[in-house]
C-alpha cells in the first residue's frame, strides 16, 4: 500500500497547488490513500465545509488539523459526519474525533492526529498518554500519526515512543520541510516536518510584508495569506510493503 501525506495546505494558493500538482503526483506515485493537513486551508485559518467537499472530490481520504482547528466556527456543524480529524488530545468535550479508521481492500488503516504542547499555547492533554489510549482502543493493520507540533524534539520523542507500534509518525505545523525522512529501528517511518503547500514566496504561507512589519515594529498584526503566484507543494509518499518514506518537494 502507498500513502500520500500532503503537508499543511495554506489558503488560496495551497488549493491552487493541490489542483495543479496532485493529479500528476497521483499518476506518478499511484497512492492508494491520500491524507492532507488542512488546518490552514481556508485563507490560513481553519477549514470550511465547501473546501472540505472540494478535497473529497480530489480523492482525499482524511484531513488532519492542528492549533487552528476551530478558527472557522462552522466546523462544529459538520465535523462529526466528516473525515476530518482534530487533535486527539483535545478534551473529550471538544466536538469531533481524534482519529478515524478507513478500509483499504481488506486492511484497516487508522489516522491519528496529535498536537504537541511545547510552544503551542493550548492547554491540551498529554499527547503521549493519549496515543497509548488510542492504541488500546484500535486494532488496525496500519496506523499513521500526524504529530502537529512546534518542537522537533517533541516530534522525534513521539516517534521513538511509538516506534514499532505505528506505521508512521509525520510532523506538521512548522511549514518548512525537513531532510530527515527515515525509518526508525523498530520499523516506524518518520519525518520531522512534511512542509507546506501554498505560496512559495510568502512567509510560511502568510503575506511577507505583514510579517516583516511585525518583526520591524514589534506590533501585533492581522495575518493575511500570501497571494504570491509562485507555488510550492510538499508531501511524503510512504510505501508499507517496502517500508520506505520519501519526500516530495516541488518549488516553482
């Protein structure tokens, strides 16, 4: 089985990059399942039902989120009936689910979304303990974890903690792809950050002038998405037969 996991899709340009490059990526790599991190997909903040439906038409099987999960309040109205996963270490009182299981042929494939706590700000439950609880609840053939976190140390620690117990741990959130795609000693595939899909010349997807001005003045700024025309597309393709993970990085 081949799984394509696309890194944080950011806003209008991110959707353009998906529409432009996903068909050729599918033709070249022939993934059986496609997962997308979509927490920034609606102009940088959250996800709308309209965009979610567009992703489903593209053939996406699951959408993971992160710290901007509920930036669009409308998500509360449709998350429970969707293939959208918010971080599992949110409180049980939060709408939605922290993992979903889909079927590929005769195999059960679970996708788990966890969020780190270092430098993230949100008072979430311990993601390590939550991972243990989920693994007790499921009986799947393949398990993929989106570890949405700021600190690479927390992501790597999670991969070591889950090594041999899950198929893969992939990092999202920092929007900069890392060069450490590898297989851990007990067989778990890993990368610290997949990277982002969207505007190439923004600053992590945001308008560069706004971010530069924030650094110059120290004043808070209302973040807007970058509408720069050049695109980037970042993902990983994971082969469960060969147990290999490979980065896909396209820059216009």
